[in-house]
């Protein structure tokens, strides 16, 4: 059976999935998205992603294209039809199709809904988990509503490309005050010399990662000392451990920052414990395609 995409009410072969040229997502990046991991048939942190989606829509005054329970059914149906047991769901909602004009269409048009899935064999290559990945630091040149998961991602596209060209996996973005905000598509974490786990507090300067929230809860559940505050590049260089988190990587160890080794240059113990605990917690979540 061919891989299917869901586009505005229809399940279509992926190769034939199209949106209109005047979709506002295409012309203005006027839309939001979510990425949800599917691990052994389970939608990871699904409730958290749906709550954040609702918040992003509300902030941009875009209506749900269908009621939330219907959207959840469509997601599970696409995952089922595509037979994905390990992979990702991509969900995008835009303000809809209208003649190009900056202000909102009046009268309102139907929001655009697109869903795709992608099968993966695994979420990170074993070498990335065993040896860790590298990050570079770059200036944060983004707008100041990073709490909205908008499809406007050009600074992140450029940042990731810069990271790859430097032989790294991710770029950590830094504001004028020297504080790291987050990665181009992930949240940033360090463990300092005292063993304290530090990640930036969630305000409009970062995306409040759903994985970030789960990892914080897990860290607290096993008694780790946590500080939710910004940290500097200098603190990151001196950290004992560092890692990044996202729906597609969970907690991924970082062993080089701007070419300097983090701690002893190996993935940290707390990082690996958090990764294992997250994967274990996933195993207890409902199965996609089954009862929500
Ligand atoms: N990115 N910060 C940014 C800027 C992100 O784009 C992401 C996720 C995160 C982590 O959020 P979460 O844990 O909810 O995935 C933080 C997704 C995976 C992407 O764009 O592909």
C-alpha cells in the first residue's frame, strides 16, 4: 500500500499530496506545526503536543480545522494506515487559502490541515548515543514569540546548515546577553560541576518543549537537583554533561561544544539515565490506532 498523507479532509498517496499556491503557510509562514514521535506504535507525549498545538493556534488566532478529538482520530488513522510503528507524525495547520494579503482573510477561510508520517528504523544512530554529538553556538536572530511553534523557521534552517558544515549536529542559539536560548530544533541542557541539571525557563524566548517538560518531571522523580534558568556559553563550556531534547531525539548526549570536549568527552551518566527513563516511560503510553 502506498504511503499516505492527509490533506484537508482526504487521505492521498504521498506523491499526490498538494496544497494550493495561495495557502498562507506557503506565502507568509502563517501557520503552526507539531512533530510527534511514534515509538513501538505509541504516540509519545501525545497529550502534551495537543495542548501546545491548541496554545499555538490560540496565540495566532487560527481556529482548529476540525475539533480536537476528530484531529486525534485522523492522526491515529494515518499512523494505522501507514503502518508506522517507529517514526514521526508531522502535523501542520495554516490560516488557510486566500488571495495574498497580509491581514487576516475576511470573511475567515477554512484553516489548512496537512499530516504526514515518516517511518524510521530508530530515533538516533547508536553512534550518536554512544559517542554524543557536537554543537556550535551562533547568535539567536529569531523573532520574540518563540513560544509559538510556528512554521517560520528560516533562522533555524540557516543555523542547522551552519552546524552541519562545522561537522556538528545542532547549533545552540545565543542572545546578546550571552545566554543560550535553545537549539535550532531542540531544547538545551547542561549538568554543572555540582551535578545540578540546568535548562532555560520557558517564556517567549524559547519553545517549551514537550520532551523538555517530561524530562524535567523524570529528573525530579529520581531526586536530581534541577534549576530552570538561563545559562551562559561559558557555563556550558565548563559543564560536566550537556544534552539536547526534542520529540525526534528524546535526550541526546552532547560531547563537544564549539569544538571543546564537554566534561570527559563522553556522554554523561545523568543524560543517559534520563534517556533510558524517557524510553521506559514511553512504553507505558497508549498505542496509536488503539483507544485514545
Ligand atoms: N522541534 N525548540 C525548538 C526551536 C524546536 O523546534 C523543538 C522541536 C524543540 C523541542 O520541542 P519538543 O520536545 O516538543 O519536540 C525546542 C521539532 C522536533 C522539529 O521542528 O522537528
